[in-house]
C-alpha cells in the first residue's frame, strides 16, 4: 500500500469520525433544548366556567368567569381564552383581554368572557333521557412560555340550557386536537403576514 493510499484512507476515516461527532453533538444539543423547554413548559387547564352576571351591559350579555389552573412546570404568559363549537370548530366568543401571567401551580378566575345572550340560542342542543337540553362546547386556551413559544390546551364543556350552567367532561383535556391544529395554522399564517408588513 502506497503512502498516498494510507493518507486517503486516513482522511476519509477522519471525515467520517468528524461527521459522527457532529451528529452526536447535534443530537445532544436537541435533547438539552427539549429538556430546557419541558422544564419551563406551562400546561393550562380550564377548571370551571360560571355565568357570574346573566344581564351584563344592559341585559344583552352574559359575563362568564373562567377559572384556570397551571399544572405545568413554568409560568404562562399572554393567556387568551376562546369558546368554540365542537361541530364546526367556529369560534363562538373569546376573551377581549389577556391574562398577563399565571405561575406554576397557580389558579385564577380573573378573566371574563362576555357573550351575547342571543348566542345561547344558536347552540346546537341535544335532549338527554331526562328531557333536559344541553350543548357541547370546546374551551381553548392560547398562551406562551418564558421563551415565547406558543402553547394550546382544549377542554370540553357541556352547557345545561335549563339552569344555564357549564360542566366539564371528564377525560377530555387535550394539548393537541384537530381544532388546535386549525388554530395553529391560522396563527402561523397571521405571524407570517405581520412579519412581511
């Protein structure tokens, strides 16, 4: 074997080793980044919806208090609440202001959603075996973590028409759903649009 052949083989081996270490370093950095993100990731849960005032603003609106809980590892910022129709994924109403932040293990009922009273008549109602009318709704929260990464959570609620109360369904807390995917796509398009302006 000639001297130049040995040099070529050594060079190829050195390139392969360098590629391997670069790949391992990238993998390690990605894992550390995921751990860092998970370490500060908030997870918000809508605990309750309560109609506090059914005759707000001269009787035209209902003021709905939203009790939220942060069960994640870090604080949540710029919290927005929306109520959606589960059949069409259309937004029924949303909070007009943001909750600035909610700490880890924190709860709040500071946020209120005002919904026109006539909207309750547009819900799709179903009759249960007792003859009571109810409608299903989705509450979707939109919020950021410390690094301004956007997160979503969804919980389903049942609205009882007769006593005008909301009850959440057990086992229906999602961080990813079809509705959330649609909202994420709209959010990405909006950010892209504002970036180009």
